[in-house]
DNA sequence: AATAACAACCTATCATACAGGTTTTGAGGG
DNA sequence: CCCTCAAAACCTGTATGATAGGTTGTTATT
C-alpha cells in the first residue's frame, strides 16, 4: 500500500498533519455539530490511504486539543467548545518563562473589565444570583483559603458566562490554571483578617453592581480589584 | 511487559494522557527552556513502562498543540510560544457554530483597544515604523484586496507585539485565521474606492497616534475602526 | 414481549519491522 | 595534533499485525 503519492505540491508536512487537516475539513464540509460522530479510524485509514498509526495520531492530537472526544469502543465525536488546549498553551508559556504571571493578569484585567460591564448589561437574574452566590461563599468559607480560591475562580468564570460571549468565557477559563498557581501568594500578602475580608468585600461590590445593572460601577470595582491583586503579587515578588 | 500497574488512584484516564502529563511535568521539573531537547521516545518508553505507541501519541499531541517541536531524526524540543492550538480552538468554535464571527470581533475590539494604547506607550521606534509601514503597504496595494488583507492582519499583529505583552500577541494572532475568512466580506461592503480608502486612512490614523505616543487618541481611532468593521459585517449579514 | 447471550464493530495498547534523517565517532591523512 | 569524511549509533516516521476490552445492535430463549 501507499504507492499513490499525494499531489506533489508541498514537500512533506507529514502524513499526520495531512490527516488532521482531513478530519477538520470533514467536520467543516459535513457541517458537523458537537456530539456528531466522526468516521471510524478504519474508514479514515482507507480514505486517506495511510496506516492506522497515522490516523490514530491525528485523532489523538485533536483529542488532546479537545476538538473531539474519544472513548474506547465508541467512535470519536465532535467536542463542545473547551478551554483545554488554551490552558495548556498558557501554562506552557508560564513554565518556560516566556510569559510572566503579571502579563497574564494584565490581560485578565483588560478582558474582565469588559466581561463585568457586559455582565451588568446582559445578565439574567439567574446569572446574577450565581455570581452573588460565589461571592457569598467566599465569605462563608473565609477560613479555608483553598475554598475561597475556588469560589473566587468560579466568580470570575460566572461573570464571563454572563457576558454571553463564549469567547470571553474561553479565555477567562484558560487563565484559571494560572490563577490556581498564584492565588495563595496574593492571599498571604493580605496578612490580616481585615485585609482579607476587604478583598472579599470587593467581590461583593462587583456582584452588587452587576445585580443593579450598572456597567460603569461594575467596571470600576473590577479595576480596583485587579489593581490590588496585581499589587499584592508584586509585593510578594512575582515578576 | 506492562504488568506493573500504576498506583490505582484514578481508574483510567488513559495511558496517553498520563504520558502527556509526564512530559509536561518533565519540562516543568527540569526547568526546560524553548529549544531544549526532550527525552527520546525510547527513553520515555522505558521510563513510563508503556509501549512506544503510547509515548508517540503523547509527543504527537503536544506537537499538535505546538508545545514541542518534532522533526525526523532529531529529538523533540521545547517550542517557543505559538498560537497554533489557540487558532484551532477558535476555528473549531466558528465552524461548529458555537461562536459567531461577531463575538470574535467583540473580543478583538476589547483586546485591541488595549494593545493599541499600550503600543502608544511602549513601542520602540522600530515597532512604530513597522506598524506605519503595514499601513502604508495597505495603501500601496490598494487594488489587490488579498494583499491589503495580509497587511491589515500584519498591522494588528504588529500593534500587539508593540504592547510588549506576548499574551496579547498570542490572542490577537489566534484570531487572524477568523479574520482571513471574513475580511473580504467587509471589504466588499465598502463598495466605492472612497469608502475603501477611508478604511485605510483609519489605519494610518492609528499608526500616527502610536507614533505620537498618544494612547487615548490611538484607542479612539481603534474603536472607530472596529465599530465600522463590525457594522460592515452586520450589513453583509454575518450573524 | 422481555431479556439474555452473542456477533460485529470499535478503540486501546503492544510488539516488531524497516525506511530515512541526524549526530557521534573514529580511522586515516595531512 | 588537527582536519576530514564516512561508517556506526541513534532517532523519528510509517506500516503491519495481534490481542484485549468496550459498545451496540441482533437474535434466540424464555
């Protein structure tokens, strides 16, 4: 097998890349939606005239990016929008010191100034309640930093969701991993109960502004929140 | 081989996922920088006590996300920050209709309002020149839409680069693919030469503001540019 | 008609083989 | 002693075949 060469346009992008393109192309041309099944590996093998090894590596790559879902016995399916790949890129940038935590916070500030304003304008009552509840749970679990952090993250993701723009959600969620790695540092610099409660109060102010539907006020509180967070990180010596 | 089971904590996330984690973990723990070599597939095979197939699929997955570089004969190396994976996620969202072009433009507007302001503050003279040159080339190739588009994209990426925050660059570049698919539509709605030249003038205004180091003016021109672009897309019926 | 065993299909993983690249090494010549 | 260059060692890319185990639809039994 494998005598019939592809049209000799490009020299060698590798068979796997070709297969990946073929699969994404298939999704596009068939107009597949999340949940729809893809061809089996065997079918793809025949169609592309390559070994199953190549097809498998292609599927696996798409699965790693969370563009498709795979599981044993079942055919692969088109995946719902997921932040998996983006998170890994950001994490990679951080661990290889190509980007700094502060740079990530700069971007977060830019984006969340917007999501919070949009949330104030577009939130449903249910979304406003979810946001407020995350803030409340931060206060309730006040003695458990781990829990405060998770509710903090959920708070920001809930705001992004209330912006009703999934691209914002995608980006904000992609940054959550970085937050998980640095959050405690910021928390520790707020050494007194008072300072910590003030930070939680900041979240409640944001939630209130969203509930009131006041985008300007919400953005103001968010800006303040980020300025303090960044300051905390800098004080702690995070580059 | 393969009798010695992993500590039976998790049931079965799949050997490949485990391998992927092992590799990223290796990068982290060894403090590898871009260009540094990773262990060979054979070495990884021994270390993880799995077949080469599994290790290969893990490497290939990371390569698809552009976290590592692979090429025949050479060992894989840690990759420089690249937008590959992010682009694919966005594209996937668009083709599966989970996000709309307009939503992407909303995010772009938010981000580029910021990058342009930062560029005005932080740009080097060389960066200002590169931005101005892209604008100039848009005008010079005015009769060739394809060329105008590429210079337009380069213009925005140059501004992101001049913000001196690679995360912004990453995101802006990730959106370029979407731009390539919709740009022409916007261009066509500017039916007269006059309207098209006005759009190019908008870019020159932005470049000037950056050169002058005026972040407020730069952001204003950028906002105007995006408002017109979005309007053009909506006029053309892009949801 | 409900259900349980089964067949067909599919993915997960392993082992092996061979065809090219790339790097290392070492022998021979200057 | 150093340079050169070709063989050797190592590495990735792809193909093939085999087995285990999960999923699903079908059929035979009750």
